[in-house]
């Protein structure tokens, strides 16, 4: 009887402990304060999965002091998984400066390879800054390390920062273009010497990276897109809205109907 009681207690502990652990993690993420310039619509309690359509070589992940954290590999058909861990201040002594103000998003990131249809984990980096991810993957340029999340509540300032980083006398002179769509914003950088071309598209509601294509002589050419996200390049035109257009059309037709008898009468008189 005593043995059975002990077994039941052990069973209860094995059931309850994982639940408590899961609850503690959930509470910890829920307590993360999202800074004002970042969107409150960002869900911190989920993983963001990016499908890889291009990734032509391994690359070395660097921190903002150009220190080596390790090599990582994925490939077409592979995946990159991102979890946000919080928002923290930058290292003031870091050599690789970021033009974004504190606090900076931090992430856990995992690279999965597609080996004949089976996804296997290649490398993970934990609690690294979004700026560091932008630097290593060239999702950004110069000091504009936009990475996986931007300050979507201050797009005007983002455009200014992006333009400042392509100064002709700067470290990476080039051309910057910005496009805004109904649901997305797009930043494109093309370096003058063609060493790097980077396209970054972000969701307009959350500021989350939804697509990126990079060509770089310093690392892999890559193309990734957020799973289960529809890239919608629709732009609402400045023309007459449908309802107002209908009213406008009806008005014109009504005027013509009223004027036609008068016009006919004048024609007969002539």
C-alpha cells in the first residue's frame, strides 16, 4: 500500500511539474514590456517560422564586436525559427554600432537544414540582439541593422535612419528606396559597388519581417519568407473611391438626360 502511495505521488509530480514550468515560461513572456515604438500587436508567445528558398553557403555569425559565435547552415527547403526573448539596451562599447535606439529586441534563432525532406537542426544562437542578426545575415546595411523586427510605430524616423546610412561619403555608399503598401513596408538597399543588395519587407501592423532577399559577397545569398503570411503588394490608389465614383457617374448621366431634350430642340430650330 505504501509503495502504491509513493508511486501515485511521483506520478502527480511528473504531471504537475511540466505544467508549472510551462505556465512559468508563459507568464515570463507575457510580462515582457514592448517599448513604445514597437507594435503591441506583436505576439511574444509564439515562434516565427521562416521558409528558406535560397541559401547558398554556410556563414559565420558575428556579434557586434565582430567576435565569432559560430557557423550556421540552412538550405532551400530549410527553415529559420525565431523567438523574441525581450528588449534590452545595446552594449555601449560594441564596435558594430546600430542606429536604432535602446531598447533593442533580442531573439533565439535556430537554423534547420532540409536533408532529403527531413528537417534537422544545424545551429542555434540564444538571446542575441536583433541588430546582431541584421549584421550577420545582412538583413540591413551599414548601421541600419533592421533584422527581424522594426519600430513600426515610427516609420518616418526609420526612413530618415535608412537614408542616413547610404551617405555617399559613408562606409557603404549606395541607393536606398522605400515603398509602402496597404499592409507592408519595404526597404531596399543597393550598394554602389554591388557587394550587397538587401530587400527587407515588414508587416505594417506588427513590424515583423515577412520577406527578405540578400545578395552579399560577405556571406550567403539568401531568400526567406514568413510562413503563413501572404505578401500583398496592393496599393490603394488616390482615385475616386467606388461609392463616390458611383455617385459621380449617376450625376453625370442625370445631367445628360436632362440636357438631351434641350439639345434636340436647339438642333431642330437650327
